[in-house]
């Protein structure tokens, strides 16, 4: 459903790899000026060099929320804010890593919220925000306690921010396993495929399409959208 978005300014936090990079590529190709972030300036610069199309790289570490405002200070205004950044965490109770848990909770819950706070005064009247959660909150697995918790927290953040920022729209994508993403490609995903009514895993292109839908459809607000091929049904 790609369409021209010429003249718009987007910020994609977590835009240097995986689905974040695909979102950046699509928005930039459709005329949006995109600020993309990596945890370091080197990673952001590498993504900008690869993608081109006028993208601008920023170093933003959402797990260090006190640094976020300064890191985003060069962004003039924001029409579209997409926060994709995540860190993988397999943190079992048997081997519980407090530092890893605190970092992920800080990144996902405090960092996401602080990024919106830092940019609040620069959100345009028709701005739209898309956050990323995940389905581990509904499909937990051994070691997913922190991941399941923070993804559930995204639901609460969406509800809160959509109310507090009204009429600016706030929604979230909760992907299933993205079969062609760098993390999942090549793994044995057959157990999930077998219980997915679609008969396959969702793709990065389908996740990008869902982001574009939430950005462009002005009637969608306060929605936590599962994009999983029906995985949650079985």
C-alpha cells in the first residue's frame, strides 16, 4: 500500500537492521525524510551509507533514557515516529541476569516513553506514532519473562499515550515470527508454521505494510495490531 509521502519527516528509532531498516527504506523511497537511529553513530552512519535517499543517522541508546533528548535535538519536526528498537533477551529464572532484565525494561518501557516525551513539542498536528511490541506476552516461552512483560507493557503505553497525546494517533505492531528476518531466517520454525492458519510465517514486507497502514489510516488509533498469520488462534 506504498504511497507518496513526500515532504514528511519520519524518525525511526532502531532503523539500522532487520525490520527497522526495511521500514526506513520504504519510507525514504516514498519521499519521506527519515532520521534513523542506531545505538552508536557508526552503526547509524553505516545504515545511511547503505540506504542513501537522504536518510540521516543518529546515535540513540534507548536504554540510557537520560541521553535521549540530546540525541534527538537535531530533529526539526516529526510527522511519523516509529520505534522498533529491541534487544534479544533469553533470561531464565534458573540463571536470572538482573542487569540484562533492567536494561531491557528500561529500553522498552522508559526509553520508548522518553523518546515520545523528548519529541512531543515537535510532533505535527497530524503526527502518527507506531510502537513495536511482540506476541511473547501472549505466547510465552522459557526465558521470556522480561520479553513477555515489556511487550505487554507496550499495550499499556499505547493506551496511555493515545489518551494523553490526543488527537495525535498512537498504535503498535505486535509481530509474530518474521520468517525472512535476519534473526529467524534459517531457523527451524516448523512448529510455529504448523499451528499458523496462514500456513507460513509473516514476512518483513507484510510488517512494513502494516506500519504504513497504521501511519496513513487516520481512523486507526489506540490499536495493538497482531501481525501473525493467525498464530494466536491455535
